[in-house]
C-alpha cells in the first residue's frame, strides 16, 4: 500500500485507540447492556486497515506490534475497568495504585495481541484471502494465550459480542474462540476492500450473508424439530434469590452477615418452587460459624417433599483448606450435594506466587481458597441433572465441557451462582450475562443464574433470556426452565476430550505455513 495518512503521524495511533475502545463498547453498550456484533467486526477492521498501511521498513514490525498493543490495551482496559471498583472501593487500595493495576493488567494481556500483529506484518501473504486467514489465525492464538496462560483471563473475548449476531450459529461447533476467528477474518477482508473491488465485494458479501442466514435458519429448524425428543422431563419451576447485600457490608458481622442470614433464611422457608437457587456466598459464613440449627433446618426443609436447593456457601477449615462452594439439598439425598469451585480468581480467591505483598495491601476476605476438581458430578433431581458453576467459571467452556464426556451423566441444566457486587453498578453484570448466554449456545443447555446483584436470569438452550430480574434490587425471580438432553454438541464433544488443543494446532499450522511461504518468497 502506498504511503498515506494511515502510515505516518499520530492519526493511525488515534484511530487504533478509538478502535480498541469501540471493541470494548461492542461487548456491552452502556445504556442497554446488549452486545453489538457489527461494531466488534468494524473495530477490528479499523485495526486491520491501519496494520495494512504500516510501511515495509526495518522497524515496521515493531510499529505493527505497537499498534496491536495499543488496540488491545484500550479494548481490555475499557472492558474490565470495573476491577478498579473491587480494588479501590472494596479492597481499600489507593486509587492511583488501583488504576495502575488495571492498566498494567490490560497492558500485559495486550502483549499477546502485539505479538500477533507484529507477526502478521512479517508473514502476511499478498493474496487477500490468505492474508485474512493468517490474520485470523494469529488473532486466535492471542485470544487462546490470554484465555489459558497464567491461569487465564479471557473476559471480554471478541466472540462474546456475537451472541445475537449471524455468527452465533457457529457456537455449537467451534465455540467463542472459533467465532472470534471468523470475525477476525471478516474484519481483515473488510479492511482490504478498495473502490475498484466494490462490485466483487458486494457479490461476496451478499453470498456470505445468504450462507450465514441459511445456516442460522437450518440450525433453528433442527433445534425446533428436535425439541420433543431432546427435552429432558417436565419444566422445573424456579425461585432465584437475589439478596443485593451491599458488598462493603457483606462480610461484616454487625450488618451484612445478619442481614444475609435473615433474608435468605426467610426466602428459603417461604419458597414454593421446585428448584430454589441462592447465589455465591449467599451464606457468608462457614457452617461451623452459623448459629446452631440454621443449616440443619435448611437440610430438613429440603430433605423431604418435592423441592431442591442449591446454596452458595464457603466450606472447609483452616486445616483442610477453604472452598468456595455450592451445597445441594434434595429429597432422599442423604448427604448434602457439594460442588467446589475449580477455576479460582487470581488475587480474589487465591494468591499467585510472589504477589502476597499485593493482596496484603487490600482488605478482601477469604482470599486463598482450595480448588475443586474439573468435571464434578451434577445434582440429580426431578429427572434433571443440575450442574453448578461459580462466578467466572462460566468463562471456561473447555472446563465445563468435561461434564459432557459421559452422555448418560451430562448436565441437562447448568446453574451459575455469582456475586458481581465486587464491581458495583458497572457493565460487568451485562458482560457476564453475555458470557453465560454463549455457554448456553455452545452446549445447547439452559443456564440458570442466581446472583447477589445481577444478572439473575433464566437463559434457554438457544441463548435467549426468558426471565430477568432488575439488577441492584432485592427480590426473587420466579420462572421455569426446560432441561435438555440428547447428544452433545460438536463443540462439547471435541473440547471435552481435547480441550482447546485443536484450535491451538490450527492457528499454529496456519502461522507456520505462512512463515514457510514468506521464507520461500525471500
């Protein structure tokens, strides 16, 4: 590409920063919280356009890497800026340090995308279709690295913007990362368009849209036809509890703790729905710290009759270690069901090596939990298999997929219990709802959500929200959920057995072939 305004001066950097912020907005737009799939593609297309204009000079690769880093840092900081609230407002960390920590995390994670963009500049083939595939493969590798390395923090992956878009049809086959690959390829193809190519671009764009529409309609038709055969039992009536306990009081013995024990205790006694779900750490004390008879009364209440309860509560002791857990009570169960959170939050639920000094600067209780196992069994109740996950565990579809290896024991309903109160009145609630919707699309199982402050919701197996409680209110969401059984989706089948290795392998193979092609040309 000849030299132009996109290859010099501040303009490319300003456009790149704007593109990164647009990507953040695409994940959950302030005001309505809905993701915008088209804005996500356009934002990456803007970055791609700027990358294509980077001149072929000895320092061009570094410039491309810098542009990728700036885009990703703005995108990620604009996505999870609400970590500032947890560290400063509730953790007591000084505001400048909290802001620096958020920016530092975004900048560190942005280095993956810097590497992807620098490699693209070095490897990009002349043929546009191949260039789009190479760019998408490198982008995929960056997303995978962010999602898995250093315990993984994939919050805000670009694919989540597509839960309502035409690419959502791909979720059942390739998951959120595969959707991100497709979106990146489309973005690069869009960025490569020129005025002389408008006629061909219109033709190919029209053909692509027709194919996507056909695929989406075919998927919906197949799902509708299979409903009668794949529904698991009768629908369950639900009571999802949202205590809205203020986060700065939640673990305070003189305010939040008695408030939680009283309100949740009252709701658990009064509930008449078949399945009652209380959120993460709804009971903010260990069983040994509760007043005598409190937990025993709950066990008696749900140990007979026709109701079941999933209750968020910390378990364990100093000697055996603490766990962030869900206890389940159901008729005829005997010993209460137990699920222990596996994928813990760094700094909030475990202290990474060499970082104890950082957590000691914050006032966050119960900051070092033990891990549960991957693929823990579900709670069997009323012909359903209820599979809990806790808070941001639902970001890791490759771990949830382990429960689908045995078709006879695969979940019919997934249940997320969360406490996003750490992040105040922010878009974290809307972003997390989109994440749960993506998991429902990938596994074609409904997802029931009970949270402290939102989003308490019922999501069907197509990712649609059927019931939703207003956030930051105290109340009970009444609704029903239809469990789903039958064969696992293609995504659940391969990711449950192989993890994300096929995506890693595919991305690396494309990069290697592009490198070999570049070597031969030189």
